[in-house]
C-alpha cells in the first residue's frame, strides 16, 4: 500500500499546510512579541542571572554579618524573583519563536486549548510577579530605613547590596518613564510635523517664481471708486487687471461679502494688489506669493497650480 510522503511541520494534518503564493509578500503584523527578540532576551536573562550570582556570592561571603533586619531574606527573595523573571522571559521567547515558525510555514491552524491556557497562566503569573516585586521593593526600603546606621556598621555588604538593588529598580523605573515620555512626545508632537513635511514633499513643494508671476494680477477698487458705467454693468466690486496676458480677464466681479483674503483674514482695501489662481480663488498678492513659494496648492480647494489638478 503506497503512502504519500509527508513532512511533519509542527502538525500532523496534511490539510494544515497552506502553500499560498498570495501570502508570500504580505508583511508580518507587529505585535507585542516583537520585544522578545533574541538580543532583548539575551540582555534580560544576562541581567537577571548576574543579579542572582551576585546575591549568592554576597550571601555566602557574609555569614558572619548579623543585621538587625532580615536583609538576607530580602536579598534571597529578590534573587528568586530574578529567576522567575528569567523563566517568564524564556517561556515567552519560546512561544514567540513557535508563532514565527507557524507563520513561516503558512500553517493555517488554531492553537490547542492547552497551549492557550498555558499562555494565559504565564501572563497572569507575570502580572502577579510584577505586583509582588513592587511590594518587595517597598519592604526592602522599609527595612533599610528601620535599620538605620546600625545596619551599615553590623552588615555593610548586605546593606550596600540591598541599596544597589533598590537603586537599580528605581533607575529602571525612571528610565521607562523617560522613554514613555519621549515616545509620547515623538508621537504627538514630532509626528504631525514629519507628516506635514512628507505631505509637502509628496505634492512637489512650492511653486517657482515664473509660475507665480504667470498668475493674473488685479487691483482692488471699492464700489465708491467705480464709474457710473461700471456700477450699472456689475453688482459687485470691480478688479482692474494688471496682467499683460491675453488669456486673463480684463476685469473681474467680486461681491462685497467675498472681499477678503482667507490667508491673512483681512478685508481688501482700495488699491491693493490681488492675485487669482486658475481655480478662480483670489487672495492678496503678497499673501498668496508667500504661500505658493512653500506650497503650490490653493489654500481653499487644494488645486495644484503646477500640475493643474485638484488633490484629493
């Protein structure tokens, strides 16, 4: 009886293996497990094991010291917490590596119930260990305060080791807070600026002087300065052209309620120079010139005067 050769890839069912070309180029999602990469795991394990070794060395070499508060108990508990932390990190790293292997082989399967329960238990135990570590730090700080100068005289090495451990925890906490503040500042302060710069680079930056000079210019005339013939011919305010281009209108009607620049938010005064964009929006000549040198789009409708199209 012929049997089809199957390679056991993290599972026994042949239907679990999905060889889809459409998934080859799809990027892997970013999750919290990205923090459990090999460099971080090695650094974390080395850090905690160093604390354990130092604790054991000091406990074995300070048998003759007799502290008034149970410093040995605190140091032993601290070393035990470091070992528990190593176990948590290693278990999380193994689970993360397993998930990566599953994604690499395109295995379309759900984790068994026992594995899900194990992950849930590990996360709960990690949270409990964090709470216990915080309480243990407070206990150690209390014992140091209660012992006072007597601890420094009776058991100096135990005393200074406990102080160093407490200081390391405080330093690590402050470091995490500073990093969180930096990330918060980068996301909510720097990111909008970078997004604005990237958007400006995407649309091509500002317009050239020749593009700006090619725009039709007008001189604003208030209703009282118009001739009787002009008043009878238009209901708004007349703009007398200053452009020599033949394709520009000689004059342009402008209603009183529309007689202001949306860039500086000032109303037009008699004799001021205006500029009209191809989208028929008008502004102060000085205002729109400064604007177009930075950004070649209309402030109102996002019309690009260089490309001749409106940005969506």
